[in-house]
C-alpha cells in the first residue's frame, strides 16, 4: 500500500464527466470518510464553450468543492484519442499509483463517442494494471501491480438501466453545485456564449429528474445508477436496500 492510496478513483474522458455522472456519489463517499481522487483523460479542448485553460481552473474548483484529494489530467487528445498501448499505459500508471479499490468510469454507451471508447479503454487498463509483467517504469522503483476490486460505469446522456443504485438522498443539490463549478459549460443566469445541449437550465433539471427516478426504484428520494460488467456480491442480504 502506498501513501497515495485511494478508496475510489473516478475517471472521466472530459473534465466534468465525473461530476455529471457520479458527482453526488463522490461527495457522499467523501463525507463518509473515504479517500477519493479524479483522473481526467483529456483537457476537454474541443468543447464549444470555454477553453482548455479555463476547464483546468474549473476542474480544480470542482475538486476542492467535492473534497477529492487529487485530480490529474493525462493529456490525451479530446475527440481523437485511440485505445492504444501508450494511452492504456497512462491509465495503468494512474491506477497503480493510487491503488483504488473501486474505479468509476464513463458510460459504456453514450451520445458522445468519446465516452464509450474511454469506457472500454479504462476497463482494459484496470485489468492490465494487475498483470505483473506489464512494466510502467524501467527503474528500481517500478510500480507494483494493482487491480481494482470493481469497475463501475456511471450513466451519462443515454438512458441505461443500472445494475446498482447508490442512495444519494441529501446530496443532489451539492451535485448540481459541483457541476456548476464548470461555469463555462453549464447554465447560469449570467452565462454568455452560444447555447449548447448542456448549457440550458433544463439540462440541470434533467440530472435531478434522473436521480429521482433512480431513487424511486430503490425506495429512497434520490439515487445515482451504475452498470457493472461483473457480478456485484454481498455478504449480508440485510444490507441491501
């Protein structure tokens, strides 16, 4: 175990992906005392509004608001990254550095093609990070292998039936404020710039609506849904909502 070890590492291809997909879960887990970090694969440089430099400042503001201990950007090409050995090794290095028990990742299918491509690449990298013969450094301080216990995919634009729903009752307002740390991208009464599919108030209302729908399915006020390619087990049936 390293001093950098995290309980949860949330990975998104664009700065703001994790806030939109699992922001309430992250804020809740931090409030419960868990160590959380964020990795962005790209700088979001192709976004219609704002700039890569502004997104960097917004990402740091979101990190502080959320309470995440670290946030890294791997500098892949927004819109044009490929699932290559070089890019997977970047993710492997981050996984081994932070040794998360849980990784939260982009949706497996979505409106933005980057999301599903990133999802597959992250999943593959998390598996490969556990293979001892894959080396990420030639020096004596080579990283130890590490494979997260589970990779969960948050839900983004497309409607996807979740495999698991986290009770985030009491955290949705904080999620909306977390998302609004990216003020260049999302609705604000004082906003300027061209309209985009995510810049309207209706888009933020939709986030709350989805949380209400997911919460209703498990008998709570608000929920955030995730999919998982593997079985999700429990040692105590009485702890399931």
